C-alpha cells in the first residue's frame, strides 16, 4: 500500500534511468533531505551538532570513499586514515601558504593531493591481491603517519607537532576555527557531502561503476572481456582517495579544529572500515546507516546510564562500550553479512507487497 | 655526495668500527624477530586451516598473558596458573568457534576478517573489565625463567645477552619443533593440513570441521600464551602490547600467508633488518622511529617481485 | 524475520529517544566538576592512580565537611582513553553544566584551548598542557599550576649541573620522549638552553607503537653514550624504558624522568635494579600527612574509594592526584570568598584559579605539609612556578633526594612570551587581556 510500485509506468529510457525510478524512493529522499537541511539544524543543540550530526556526515563521507575502493572495486584497503591525513595536511598547507584562499576551494584541491598519493600506493594492486594488498595498504598507513610526524614542514615547524585550524571566513561568515558556529559548520559539511554523494551515485551506477564491479567479482574474467585492469583499479584508487582526502580535510577543518599525526593512525582506518562493512559493502546508502550506528552508538551508550540514573563508573562504561561495539560487529555480520543497507532493501521489499504477503 | 656517503658508506664504516655493537644490534633484532615469528605463526595456522585472517591473534597474546598474571595475583601458584590459562584459552577457542565462526562458514574472506576484528574489540573490553588497565609485571621468576644476563667481550667491546631473551629463543625453537612434529606426524595435524588444502575433500573423508577449528584456535591460544610470557617478561603486560600484532603482518606478507617456514624466516629477517635499518640509517638520517613502517615497505617491495610472499603457495587464477 | 525487524526498529527508537534527552540537571547546591579521565587504553596504568587520588580527595571533602563551604562538589568522570577525539566529545558533553574542564592530555588541551575562549570555561591542567599557558594575558582561561614542563626541564638541568649551567658545556644530554605533543613540549626550551650553555642536545623519540619495545632507542643511547638521559614518558612507555635501561646497564642515577615518569608501579617492574632512578616532582609523598589520614578514614575505610588496596595510597601518583583536586577546590574557595556566593560559575572560578595563594600556612591548614612547595598565581601568571624536588627510587619506593629546586624563570619567561604571542597570531583574532598589570 505504502510503497506500491504498480501503476508507475516508464515511457522513455530517460525515465527508466532516473536516479529514483520509483516515486516513493524520491519522496523518501526528499523527506530525508528535509530533515538533514531543515529539521535537524533547527532542533539540535551544540552537543548534538558536535558529537552526532557533523561526525556522522564526515565519517559517512570517508566510508563512501573506502566503499568505492573496497565495495565496488574489490580492493581491500586498511590505509583510509592516512589518506584522510593527506587531505587534512594538504589543506592545512594550502591555507597557511595562501591565507586568502576560499576554504571550499582549498578542500577541493587538497583532495587532489590525496588522489596522487592514493594512486601511487594503488599501483602495487596490479600485482598484489587479497589480504596481501590489505597489508600492503598498511605500508601506506604507517609510512604516512610517520611522515606527518617527522616532516616538520607539514605542520609549519610547530613545536608540538600538531596542526591548528585558524579562524577562517567565507563570504563574511566564519566557517572554520574556534569561533565558528556549529550550525554553519554543519551546513558546510552537509553541502560537501551532498555534492560528493550525488557524483558518487552517478559514477557507481554508470560505465565506470560497472567496470569496477566486474573487476571486483573476478578480475581475470574482467580482463578477458576487455576491461583494462590498470585503468579500472587506478581510477578506483583515485576516486576513492579523492573522497577520503576531502573527508579528511573536513574532519580537521570543520570538526576537530586541531590534529596531531597519530589521530590518523590505524584506529581511524578501522573505524571507517567498520562503517563501510556494517553499512554494507557496495552500497552508497550503507555508509550513512553504518556511520549513524558506529558514531552514535558510543555516545548513546554513554548517556544511557545517566538517563536511567545508574551509577556505573566511567571506565566500566567504556569497557562495556568496547565490548558492545565488538559484539555488534559480529552480530551484524552473522545476521546480515551484507550490512545495514541490505536490511533496508529487505524492509523495502516487504513494504512493496505489504499488507499482502506472498 | 655527502648524502651518498651517508647512505652507502658511513653506515658500513660504523658497523665495522664497532663490531660488538653490531652484534648487539643483530641479537636484539633476532629476539624481536622470534617474537614476530611466533605471532605470525598463530596467524598462519589459522589461515592455513580455515582461510580466516585472524586479526585477533594480537589481543589473544594480551589476553593470555593477563589471564596468567591475573590468576597468579588471585593466589593461584604459577605452575598451576599455566594449565588454568590454557584451559581458559581452550574455552575461548571453543566459544569463538561456536558463536562466531560456525554461523559465518562460507562467507567471503573480508567478512570473516571483520568478525575477528569484532572479537578483538570484545576481548579488549572484556579483558580490561576483568583485569583492569594497569600495567602488570610478568611473573618471570615464578615461572622459573632465569633473569640474569651473560656478557661477552669480543673486540674489546661488550655484548649483553639477557637470559630471558635466550630462554625466549630456545623456547620458541622448541615450540616450533613440537608444532611441526604435530602437524606432520600426528593424525590431527594431518587433518589440519588436509583441511587447509581442500575444505570439501577433507570434509568428505570425515574430518570434522568444528573439531579442527577449535583445535587450531586452541593451538593459536597456546602460541599466544608463549608469546605473551616472553614479551611480557621484557616489557610488562598491558594493553599496549596489542600493537605488536601489527608487527606480525609484514612478516606474513614476506613469508606467505600459508607457510610455517615463511613465518619463521620472515620473522627473523624482518626483526634483524628493521633493527639494522633503524640504527644505521633511520636514526642518523630520518629522525628515527622507522621501525613502524620499515617492515611494511620492505615486504611491499619484496611482494612486487613475488606476489605470494617468499614461501607462499603459488596463486593460480582460473576463470 | 519480521520479529527481528520490529526489535531493531524498537531498539533504534529507544536509542534515539535517549540521545535527545537532555543531560540530567544538577541540584542547585552542587558544583559540577567533571574530569576527562582515562582508565582504559595504553595510558591507563598511569592514569588510574591519579584519577583515584583526585576522586578520593573530593569524596573526602564531601564526606568530612559536606563539601566546600556547604556546597557539595559533584565529581564525575568522562572516559577518554587518552584519545583526543573522545576527549573533545567529553568536553562538549560536559561543558554546559561544568565549572571547569580537566583535559588530562596535552593533545586534548591543545584542542580545547581555543574553544574555552568562546565557551568561557576554565581549563585546569596541573603540571601538563602547553607551557606558554602560563601567560595569563594570552591564555585567559587556561591554568597549569604549579609548574609547567619548561619549568620542569629547567629544574632538571639545574639539578644535573648542580646549579651552575656553565658546567654543562661539552656534555651530551639525551631526551627520551614520547613522539606526541606531550613529549615534544620541552624541546624548544632544551634547544634554547643547549645553544646558550654549549651542551649537545639529542632528542630520541619513542613512537606510540614502540612504547613497549624500545630496544632501538636504547641501542642508540648505548652508541651515543650521553652524560644524562632525561625522559618525557607516559603510560606504558616508562616501564619499557626502565627495563631497557636496566638491560643496557645505563647508570640509573644519570637517568631522570619528568614528574609523569615517576610512577611507583612502573618502577616495580624493575624493582631493585631500578635503584637510583630519579624523577623531578612538584609533589612529595607524605604518607602520614593529616590529609591522608582523613581520606583513609572517610573514603577508603568507608569503602567509597576505587583503589584495590589501601597500600596504593602511599604512591606518588595517588597523592599527586589529591593535590590536583586541591588546586581546584582552593580555586573554588577563593571564588566563593571573593564573590560572596556559594555555587560558583565558571567565570568566577577563573578568578579563583588566577588568585590561588597556596602558602606554607595554607598547606599546613590543609594537612599537606611537605607535600608540595608554596606558590601563588595571578592574573598574568597562571602557573605559579612552584619549586620541585628530585625523588629517587630506592628499590621499593620513591624518596626525596634533593632540596627544593627552582626553575630559571629569567630564561623561560621570554620564550613563553614569544610562543604565546606566536600562538595568538596564528589563531587571530585571539582575545588578549591587557588588564593585568
């Protein structure tokens, strides 16, 4: 009833290729966007902005980047954190060398640096496969974090080795730095995330996306049907690193405000990987669902004892927290290895035929 | 010119001019290499028999060591604490098999890999909940591990060899020998290898998948305990130990995911090379701390020439 | 299948509901003082005793005196695991109702520092954080009494040179430090001092992943053979360094740690063989001090403490935790007195912390004689620069091994000034309080 697709006829190829061929999907999308653009910002307080809304968006963007590489092109990467770092440090250098530069432009350019590094570390993927490649991406992870630590030029020879975001304006509005308001930062991030997602959806469902999926499912077979593996894999590394780099720049400039090298260390990479896998590999929607779960869960778990007036000390909560996240990962994998996105797909299927089961 | 000198000539001059120091560096490298090899061995065993890339091996090391020390703290004598810890590791192995692995049979590799990360997180939380986060002292003396040191004085300098490091090396060699004997001579060991070669063929001749999985996870647990004792004796037992699991990954790359020999040779090679690189190139030229990445980059370069590692099985791809 | 969906949907609804619920309101007559603690992670070993001390002092005041001037202090921990990310989350979570933020890591301090100007909440970072925070004109909301890292570094140099820095000429001093903002903090001062007094300064970084495996660093120390090894270590790094030092046979009495590298448990891993190791410390354990007896009576014996064993009270870190809470409480007291109010606001607490006057009489009154050196803060001096002692490990415990040592403020102050201005410039527009004379 609610999700009835009968009666929606497509009379042209264009209509059939539309982003949302089913009308209800489009309506749902509009509702989600309405929430994201209007209702959340109006109701959220500072804490919700800083601890939930902004990080969810940034993490889902990072997971989207990883998902393109791992979920669509089948190349497992454990180095996401370091590529985020490349984006962040590139953006920092751009901003300090050209203080007049528009932040949006700087972030867009800093993604290019990440792309270059990503492609360089992607070249071995032509010879190395599977877990060997995964470990090889760890080489990037550890080497780059070490470089962030040792290459003093990157952090302008600052004694503490950390980078700090200066106050920055865009069109007269403070967008970054300690005095920027959370709402402005949220809208900035939301804008970037929406734009990148739009492009990502269209890349992944187009020719390039199909090429990636062929490589993922069996690269030898893909090569035999005439797909250029070198090109397909390197494009995947490039697009993925670009998105990851942009998310890294957002991560530091629009959320954290300062960063030290070990912020980009392996736990960050794993966090993004959790999001991508729990959300669902090979899906765009999954990244958002996964990020909501992984980012919001610890925050909520921390609040629950307070809400119910339980007096558990902070350390115990944290221990339980880690255990719950671990259990949850295993649980989701056992119940639905294709992640939360598949959950939604199943719900949608059910809704289409509801209330009449087969 | 100066750079070339620093890169290619000076390090070797340094090595020759202080041979006792060089020997010490190599010894230190070998000792860490033995530990890397032990962790890698745990990975290899599990990968061989089930194609699971077991990320939890590192935390199993911590968990085993903590259980041992924790039991001892609660008044269990050391020599009884060891078998009790082994019992705990067995229960852990059985639980992992029953709860995590069995429902996930036949899933893609990456899903199983993620599940082991889930196990890692769970064990971190669980371990800290029970044993607390404090740094603990390994009960070296109670386990009758000697703690003195030998000093040799070749070439007018000195080389220091700790008895516990020596014990670690000897213990590791014995462990590996027993393991190889078990894998090659016993019925169970052959079953493990059969399962590694071909799952379905092994199942069809009546090898029980779940028994073997519990067994390999238990053996990995034994190796974890050995590693935990040895490493804990060097640096104390705490959750910071967990990061050494990462050191085993380049060893796997270098040696090959399926090869026991590879794990040992790779471990020793990486242990020694990263130490030499750090001391003679890393510290003077690159500002130190190169040990975090050297092994990975080195393994990556080797992999470009041998994509399955030095001793790994040749990858045959079919469409 | 259907049932599972329902429970998932239901669970999500509950979670969302509780997330949006407002944090509980606090009663009018309590002061909320959260602590960004870490009892988990690789640094838990050093964090736990400190946080226990902090907690127990407040618990004792609440039990013995019914709080501070009749107002109970609500001590609450938010777990960070020493992760900067979690720390900022904790800051955001607590800032609306808290009077103070205690970030407990140099990394978190650096992140929170610019935000405090906007949120108007004082940072209390005793003995850590950013050394130029001492400059109260620039860092109006940050306090790091009683001594900064640069003070500590200078005191260490004064100690090893016996007060005459010129004797250091031609010597070699290594700094074994954590490769993290905390460990890098003293480097500018050492570099400046090395240039001035002609000693060779050799920083040896220990990566976060190398804390337990420092054989490469100690091989370097053996090769370079420095006259002194100073250590800026924390968490699992200290125990690792000590056992390597024992192994390398580096003379223990030439090995000196900063105050965070003087933890009894770390030394217990090497025990007798660590004899002679020193640590500079602005706090001295006095096990029979009256305040300790009160804590034992009101908190530990009452079973309200988190320590496992009453023996743990006799450690350097536990007692330092007590002093840290004391700074906060004295700040609150000063503010209550000055503003004639009971429940102080963050703004008032800032005034209190900037007007701490911990003199000998006050120390005696608090029952803390001998536990720390007197100091006082002011509008432009947010540190106080108290003297410190060298504590030496005698195989079973730390004991003072020197007279009080002062820092060379003459050298440090211009550097603090320069770095503070540099910070303000980099973060322009940065408010500077010109009112301090």
